[in-house]
């Protein structure tokens, strides 16, 4: 497959468009493509086209849009993964894998045991970094949709948002085996797929008992059997399992 580049906007066959700076640098400096080379471009909202590089210069990089192409199909169930922010670069891996497996949106959250504060996340421009990771992952896996990365929020803000939904959607909190007697094994989830769902994943140190108790009012508590997975692996494992139950695979 030809190299793929994100080009947001409205365009169609025959149009000449400029690539965003980041994408232009990837095309020219990393892949060293030149005028005349074939590429693919997608708009981040589901459309993808064949294209041809028409200009590579200091003034910018342009491509001419060709025929439309089918991108990787999007899942029928739009899953939002609400994930506690992990330390170091582990959240980059969470975003990369969530985009690759088919998550519709990613909501970073700060919990009691999260090791970084909301203010520090904003000062460090972490959301912008995760957005770049999401674009890179979409390019690699063939998706023409780039999932949104929401502004990080506190755990209580997320619970309030779930309570306020006019049409409640299923919300699942992944808990450690033995954390509570109310948890179900994920395989017990109904096979009929919903239109949307939210999946809550905790930090490295796990949820506090208070967080589990408060979430139980708006979430179904579920486990992945008797094993305890790393926090950065839990999201992709759980989404894959849900998609298998809902016959997405």
C-alpha cells in the first residue's frame, strides 16, 4: 500500500491540496518522496483517496487528489475508552493500541492513584502529543477516521457525565479479580451489540475501593477472568474481547 497521510478538509478528485506541516515533513524528510510519487490521503473523518505528489518545496507540499478508496471499516459499536493516565510514555502505547483496535474516542482521566495532576498534563501539552500518536496509529493501521482525544478530566467529572446522559449507554469498569463480589466476567456480557459504550480502565495502582463503589452506580463492573493484566495492556485486551462478543471480528 502507498504511504498514507492525513489531510483534513473537504476535497475530491481533481483537487490540489496542501498537506499539513507535520505530514509534509514526514513525506519529504522521512520517506523522501518526490513529485510524481503515488500516495494515499485521508481526511480523518472516514474518506480516503489515491493521490499524487505534485510539489515538494520549502513553500509546502501539495498533492493532487485522485479516485476514492475504501478505508478499513469502522466498528459498529463506538467504544470510548476512559483510561487513567499512566506514568512515563505508557499512555502513548494506550492511545496507539486503542486507535489500532478500533476505539472511537479516548478520554484520559485522573484518578486517586494517578501519578500526575491535571495541571501538569495541561502544562506538558500531553493531549497534543497523544493526538499525534493517534494520527500515526491511524496511518499505520489503515483507518481513515482519527479518534478524538478528549481533554483529561477528573474521575468524578467522568462519572457525572455518564449520569447526565439523556440516553444511557453501557459503561463497563474493568476491576481486578477479587476487588468486589459484584463484578462479572466479561464473557457474561450480552451478545447484542449496543451503538455506543464506554470502557473505564484504571491506573497502575488500580482503583480505590471508594472509586469502585461510586462507579458501580453507573457502570457494570467486569473482570477479564482470574488474571491481572498490566494497565497499559488492559484496554486493547478488553476492547478486543468485547468486539469478539459483539461479533465485530
